[in-house]
C-alpha cells in the first residue's frame, strides 16, 4: 500500500509560481512511476507530468516549458514546480503512483486509468 499526501497549493495571480509536493510512503524496496494530474471543475482528470523510475520525465503540451516534475527518492517526495501560471491552470492537482514494476502510459504520460494510488489533492487557483 502506498500513501500519498500533496501540499503546496494556493491562490496566485497569472504569471506567478507555485511548487507542489507529494510525500509518499510505501515499501522502501519499491520504486514507482509517478505523475501529477489535475481536474478542473466539470472536466475529466488529465495527466500533467510524469516521471519514470529512471528519472525520465514527460509533460502535457499545455505545460511544457512552464512546469517541471522531479522526485527525491531519499526524501520520498515528488515535486511539481509550476511557473508562469495561467488561469487555465486552475484545478485540483493530484499526485498518483502506479503499482511497483508498472509504468503504463498513453501518449507518453501516465494515465489516470493506470494509477493505483492517489493523494487527496491540493487546489491551485490562478487569477487573471
């Protein structure tokens, strides 16, 4: 079982920055493909950024060049650095992890259908 806890959300103005954190706990012998997802009001949850167990990263086109995903295995923490935020980035942001040994992707990103473990989410609101 993997437990995920997100933090770092908040309200910022357009052009601002936020860093989200996701502290995860599980079997110390396991590593996980992990990702950040977001769900805006009335919309489906979508993948934002993914990081493989070898550190390879991928991003949704809408956030490329603005968001950076990273993982500190020593601290068991996943990060999402978000710069140049736009009102359309407003959403609940979730971190997710696949089961150990799994790394299934759709169009290069982890897909919510393959995520086995979810955090509770953290709200990001960007005002114009």
